[in-house]
C-alpha cells in the first residue's frame, strides 16, 4: 500500500443526542453505566457510515455535497480532530489541514509573527524559516498588512495567509475545507496553480472540499459526492459534477415552482416562501402483547404516483431534522439503528411491565416546499412484523390530522410493502393547464390553518381597477409541463389565468416584464388586445411563448399585468398587476456566453481584394 496516501475502510461516525444536559454530564463521567435502570437517555445520530475509499499518492480528490452531508466530519476524522466510531483509516505521511480561516494563528500577532510561529512548530530551523518566510509573504501578497495584527485582517486576507503558510510546509497530504471561498478570483487562480504544482512536482495528495464546482473541476482529477453521510458517487470530475448539478437543478426547480405558487395564497408566512412551507407527519402505532416487534426499513412519500422523498429508516442521518425527511427520535419508541443482510432499519417494540401501555409509537416527518391541490399524495411503507401484532398508520399535515388510523396488513415475518393514499389539506386552488384545456371545474378546497403572524400580502400587487384579477401564473417548459429551472435554448412559456369579479364585456391587454434578479429590466412584452364577455367568476387564459431561451445563466423574475388600455400619457387603466413575483432560473450556457441576454446573430466572412493569404 506504499502508493496509497489515504485508506478508509467502512469508516463511520456516530454522535449521541442527549435528552438533557444532565444526561450528557453523567455520561461524560461514566456514571450512567451504574444507573442500569435508566434507559433511552440518548439517541444515536450517525453523521457518516460505510465510507470505503483509497486515495493514491499525488491524487487530487474533490469532495462535494450539500451542507450537512458529512464532508467536514470526514476531514476532521482524517486530521485526527475527531475519533471515528466504526471502521478504520490510515493516512500515509504528515497532514496539513486548512479547516477554518486562521486556524492556529494568534489574533494579536502580526502575519509575519504567525508565519514564523507556524514554521517553528513544524520543526523548521531559523535558516529554513527565513527562506520560507519570504516565499510565503511573496505568495500571499499582503504587502504592508503582513506586519499588522491578523485580528485586523479580512476573511480574504486570512485565507491568503493561511493557504500560503500551509502549502509552504509541503506536507504529504493537504486537506482544504472551503476556506478558499473567502478569497478573490485572482488569488483562487493562484491557489489552483500552486496545488497543481505541488501534486505534480512533490507528489502531494490533496483533498479539497468546496461548493465552488468550477474550482473543484479545475483542480481535481476525481470527485466524491457525499449525500446524507454516504458516498453517492465517485468518479471523474466532469461525470460527478454533471450528476450533482442535475440533482441540484431538480431541487431548485421544485423550490422555485413552489415559491411561485405560495405567492398566490395567504396560507404562508413570508419567511416560508423560500424554503419548506409544509410538514407531513406519518405515525406508525404498533399494538399487541409485550415483546411484539415491527421493523421499519423505508418510508416514502409519493406525489402523483412518483416518489418525492424516501426515508431510509435506520440508515445514516435518518434522524437529521435539517434534511427533507427524518425520523422523530423524541416522543416515540424508535429503537437504535440496526442492520442485517437486508440493510438498515429501526424497530418498534411493545414494552412489557405492569402499568405500561400495550403499544409503541414511531413517527417520521416529511418537509415539502408546498402542497399541490391538484396532486395525489400517498405513503409507502416497507416493514416486517410478527403475525400476532397489529400496525396502524395515521398522518397529519401542519399539525392537523388528515388521516385517521388505518390498519396495515400483517401475517408474515418477511418484508412487506404497503401504500396508503393521504387526503391532503389543500391550499388556494390553482388550476393546472390541462384542466383548463378540458374545461374541468375546479374542485373545492379545505382551508388550511393560517399562522397568527401571517402577513396580508404574499405578492406585490399594485392597485387596479378590480373588475378582473390575476388568479394564477404558471411557467411551463417542454410539453407544457410546469417548470422553473430551464436549460439555455429550451422552450419557455407563461400562462396567466384571469378571473372576472363582475360580469361584463372587457378589452384585455396582457403584459409581461422580465427582470434579472438584481432588478435590471431585460424586456417588456405586450400581447394583442382581446375582447371577451365574462360572467362573475368566469376565467380566461392568456399564454405567451418565448420560444428558445436566449438568456444567460442566472435567476430571473416576471412581472405580469392585465390592462384595459396602456398609454405613455399616464392615463393607463390597469385591471391587475403583480410585480416581480414569479421566479425562474436559467442554466447550461457555456462560460463565454453568460451575459444577461444572447442576441441571435449571423456571422459572415469574405476576403478583401489585394489582401494576401
């Protein structure tokens, strides 16, 4: 294994989540082991599990993943800052780590003094320190600030000094965790070139964690994508980045689509427009004689028959509340994580003893950006249990019960999958395009609970004449499917649903304004005037097609309005106007074509008379 710089075998890290600070103190002093009657005073939380990987000498490995995936925990284990719970690892050679800005630096010392102290700690002689000091100062380019206390440094200056010092030592393994993100583009380019030189000339192995995918791709030969504490993908940089970017685009499309819908309802606080707005809790209740058990392996939430989220119960990070779905360890009787030949699971066990309730409860939470009134939701459970037990499922939405207990089939000790449809509390009705085309009548919707602190206005509406109002706005992509993340060159259309508040004959002029997310007006568009007869509560649909998108990468937002007349003399009559409330994202442009707008052009070439060549 002489060519292996870092070896990891089934590496895992578990943290204990204590019910109280007192339990943590008792455990730290080893007292809880003598209090044998005290049980379940902590729950296990696995941050990493089954990480197996060999990194060869001189390799540059990028590590990517969303916040909370376990990237930093892995690096802290390899640096020796955190002990692993299971598995083994070996690092061949000395390690230099940049995990935080200014790690090991004294804030009262100058940059030069900190350089000398750091080199001395690494065993450099005075002559070697003098030689390396000038090299570090030159590379960091801090000029006169090098002789100022580093407490006066900005984050970018700290990054410059920390990286310059760490790479001057020339370790066998260099670990960098995101700190270069504080530096400017110029210095980041210098860092990439320096790390390339170190790996090529000195055989240094680099582990580089960053959310900047461009920097990771430029620097690293291979990339490891970590998701919920596991290796999701490992391979060549371009292949992994493409897969990771596609996954992020799916999530971003889901978020923006929900955000645009939530703006048109009074059921959400302003703070919930950007993130998760709804929570569904599925409760599993096991009853029977003491000792009866039920093992739960997976719980999936389905939307219109397609899996929206899957919770692998018992697997790594299954109890992380910051994820989109998690088991609830408190208020229930989930066992610790277990594993057999079929995978991970948790158990529900009916407790014994006089006076105990003959049952066990386990709950899981699924967070959604929003609930779609036209969609069908269901839960799919994979479980196994003793035939003599009885298992039931119930569900709630934002704290309100939406499913009374339903008995699940039993009678076999093998794994069983069972699906239960859930009637969801609906938000403000938004009719899908296909339903409009088929003249389908909107279904009635139950009113969801509105927070006490709700704000009265979810979209920015300008005062209008009021006879007509914009009821919904949908962004559609290929096949007229709702979409909010678009590839450059793909089709985009906008559908505006208008409702009549009183009967009459109306001249309607639809308009659309497109802005970049930082407020720059990209274009104004207005459609032809349509004369329509509408009765109260009648609806009509205006659609505008943009064809193939010629916008650069970035976030954009639409304003939508309907006018009776539109003039430049201040005498316009507006029925309704929603200002900059419908957001979407464009991705996939090459770096060179990444302005706000790419105007269609045609290039020609001809030689001029008398020109040689």
